[in-house]
C-alpha cells in the first residue's frame, strides 16, 4: 500500500488518517496540505479501496464541489458596478436552508434512472427524498459555501464561481445509508455521532453497496445541476456570456484505474487532478483562488492524482466565532470579531454580502502555502482575485451547511 502526506498536520488529523488506512481493503492513501480533522475521514484525505466504498468517508455533503465560469467581460466592465451586482446576487440567490421563492424548479435531474435505487427502501423514502430535492435545488446553503466574482490576474477577465453540494438531499442519503449499514431504518434519527470513528465500509458486491453508489451518483448529478442553476443566475445578472468552464466535485467516490486495477477512490475535501484535468481551488474571502491542471509525474501518481480543495482551516467555527445561542441569536467566546473581519475585507477591496467571523480570512491558511506543497502534482493556469463574495449570514441556520 502506498501513502503520501503533503504539508504539516496536527496530531488528531494524522491519527484519523492512519485509522482510515488500517480499515478495509485499502490500496493507497493521501493527505493533502489543506487537510484537517473531519468526520470519520480527514478533510483533505483520500483513500483508495479494492471493491469497497466508505459512505462516512464521502461524508454528509455528497458531491460538494465548485463550478467556475469565465465570462466575456473585463474588470473595467464589472468593477464599477460590483456593489449593485453583489446586491442582486444576494437578493436573487437563496443562501441558507430555504428558498427565496416557493416556485419549484423543474429539471432533467428529476428523471435520472438512479431514482429507482431509492425505491429499494420503500416509496416513502423515494418520495420524501424527491420532495426535499425539489425544495432545495439551486440553493447555496451556509457555512463555507459561496458565490464569488473574480478578476483573472493575467488578463483582467471576469470569472464567477460557486461552492456547494447536494444540500439536504445528499445529507439525507448519507444519513440513510449509514443507518442501513448499522441495522437501523433509513430515516432513523441520528444523534451523538462521534467525529472520530472508524470508517463505515460497504462492499460493492453487496446490494447495499451498489445502491449507495447509485444514490451517490444521483446526488452528484443533483449538485452539478444546482451549481449550474446558480451560476446561470449570476451570469444573467452580470449580463455576459460564459466562454470557459471548470466543474468538479471534491466529496465523492470515483471508480478509477490505478496501476492497472480498478479502485474506488474516496476523496473528502480533495480535488481530482488527473493529468490534464482542470480544477478550481478556492481561497478565503480575501485570498486569491486558482484554476489548476493535473500533471503526469511520479509524485502525482503517488497522490492518486488528487490535490487540495481549498486553503484549509486553521481553527474551528466555534474557536473563530464563539458559541451560538439560538434563543438569543448571539455568539460569545470567539477569537475573531465582526469588526476584524470587515476591516480585512475592506483592505482587500472585496464587496462582501453575508459571511461571518467563522468564515473570515483569519480561520484559513494562505492558499499559496498549501499549493506550494503540491507543486509537483499540479500546474496553476489562472490566478483569480476576488472582488465580490456572497455567503449566508453569520447567524443563518443550516443543518446541511458542510
């Protein structure tokens, strides 16, 4: 078994990663430089299995990822009106758990064949999941999920990008399969799940494993559809055409061939970076983001053609913003104040809508540092400077945020 670690990590993250390597038919593992402690498998962790998949490794936000679009517009076309543009984005796109309008969004994703897999657990499971999917398609959520406007450093071209996954639909699929794996009903309430637990593994030779792969694939299609709907709204607000596109999941299980053998590669918070494959990697709300392309090198091969998905957290949400009292709607005990965050945003020249201290620049590593650790595996194509950032508000409740 080959494994490789990029960057430096705390003891808890390393311990969790080694536990993942020791459970199941593992053939390889990677810990990316943005890695940090996560649920069952570290964020930034990659584990390859022979004939198995880990729904706890993929996690609750199935198919979380990024969609980036280059527009036929330049900085001088957009920057003078960026404030009004961000106001429109904040008012037309639904952040948090709900939707700004009750109008359902019809989409071809609701006719995909994988819906049949959910009927294996009963019509009630299928119908409830479809109801939830209809209700949240095209919503962004909270936490670290965003809609941003960028300027490409090299040319001054405008890019737009977003970051979110399959919302409550994917979260319920993950919860349901973890319940089934533990002998519970699909919709059994899940309480007190420990973060630092052994991976839950399903064999692809068993019905439950095959059904999970179908349901996960459906959640991936749903996430793609949602991100495309949101960026199309942003494109129309700006009034430009898309001329280049980069779209990736980074919480997912892929069937891939490595060293001549088919493997299931579970990436949690890690971007696929096969030779020539492009990806978007986001920084903090004031940091640059990048478009990268995978290299064909021995190091990239050892890394299972995987790279970072972002800058990586330096502190938890609670450490940054304090504990939230949902009765009083107030936080206490945080290390980062709203004032500090707003000062950093103003210095960077970013128009911010929403956001909070738990997503401030102070809680993330500089993106350049984590990219430097992976320079043998990826090439940077474009560097993108943020001029507009939209997120859910600091106190927006969303149980599916990340």
